[in-house]
C-alpha cells in the first residue's frame, strides 16, 4: 500500500499508475490518516506544495517518505517536452514516480512473507488476483472489515462481487476476507507485548471477545495459540486445506480482472 498526501490532480493520477497492480494507493485524506495509523503501508508520498514531510502525521513505525519537490516535477516536465517520444504528461510522470518508488520502497514486508508462506502451504504460488485480494486485506485490515470496501476496490457492487465468485465455483469472498484478517491478527499477536484488546482495536474488531470468537470459530485456535510459530503454520495449513485446493487456485487464476487496472 502506498499513501499519498497530494493535491495536484496530475501527480495524484501519476501516483495511481506508479503503484503495483496488487496494492492500494490511498489518496483520500481521512482514509490516508487511518491507513497510516492502523495499516501497513510501504511508502508515503507527498509533494512540496502540501508542506513536504511536515504534512504527514507522525506515527510509530512511519514508513519511508518520498517528497516530490516542485523543482523535480518541473524538471520531469522539461525532460518530457524535449523527448522525441512525446509521451503523455501523466504517463511520463507515472514512470518517473515508479522509478523512485522502486528505489525507496524496496524492502520485503511481513505481508510479502505472509503471502509467500501461504503459497508454500498451498503447494504453489498464489494467483495474482488472490495475492491482490490478500495484500489489500493484510495491509489495511481495519478498512477491509466487510465486503463493501472490497467491492469498491473491485469497482463492483457487493452483490456483483459475490456473483463473480459463485460463477467460478468459489466460496464467498467473505470467507477469504475472514481468513486474511485472522492472518493479520496472528501477525500482530506475534509481538507478545501486545494485548488481545490492543489487536482488536488496531484491526477493526469491536472487542477482544469478538476477536477471540472470530478466531476460534474459524481456526479452532485461541489468540494465545496463534502467537506462536506453530500456531502461524497451523493457521496457514488450515487456510490452504479448506480454501486453496488446486481447483480453487485455477478458478482464482481465471479472475485476473478482479481488480481493474488503474486509469488516469
């Protein structure tokens, strides 16, 4: 997930193009603040016009901050106009921002490792659409607490999203949503200094009791069991056995258009 504190419409559109196809690019200010406080972004991007780094709320574990200065944007525009290719302004800026994003946000995150672990539990790499689904939920579990924001990310209604899964013979998208949210719970619980109540508050559960019931009904594990490496592996294997069989993964591969490509 990339968070942008940007007002300029061209820069906003270019940043949407610069993001990875699997991830969200969060630009709405209220949602950006929530994502920074409760999510797991890999990068924050801001422009000098919005005050540079000073416009970004200070939170614990702040990810790298990329500041796009006015001088840098002006230089890009000069390069574009002098280029014989005559690329569109947004496309040109999108490529330049993507180069900076790749340089600044290169570290492998816990979400990358979690998706790789899940692929190993399933016996094969996860299809792109499933990775995109999982990454969005794992990086911002407090936002993806029901199907409405997920359907919005797919540019579908909630009913249309469910219908698309039914046509492919897949379980409800809510089943996958629940599993990925519990994966996020297990990750946060791996820090033994964090209480169950704190995890519930951070990840969007109404109470610690609600979180415990959700985990127990889905995995037959308690939060205490989920804190351990054994509990993490058990969680992944249970997820893979129940919802990630070979036929299911084939169906996911046929849904590469689940998250539509970004357009300026």
